[in-house]
C-alpha cells in the first residue's frame, strides 16, 4: 500500500476528475469509499483511516476543504 502521500495524491486526482461547479465553486460529491476499496484493495475498515488521513493531508496543503467531517462534500480550494 502507498504511504499517506501516495493516497493523498491519488485522492486529489480523483476529486479533480469528479468535480463539478456549484455556486461558482469546484466541488466533489463522489464518495471515496467504493473507489478507494477497489483502487487500493482495502476493506471498509482500512479505507476509513486511509481516507481520513488523505483528506486531512489535502486540507493541510490547502487543496481541499471539508465543511463537515461526516459529509461526502469536498470543496477544491486550489
């Protein structure tokens, strides 16, 4: 399995590819769970931690914002 950096890069690419424009913002509403399970061959329990770490890394870099931790919505900021 790739490190968090590898996951973050792949997740960011997925978010960009599935982004739409809403109220002038680029947003992604596609759930990451099914894609990450298939892409990285992870089970649901593993995906939870990996997804959280990857999204937090993207937030730390200022690339995305998640308005609510339980929301699927990700807002691209860069």
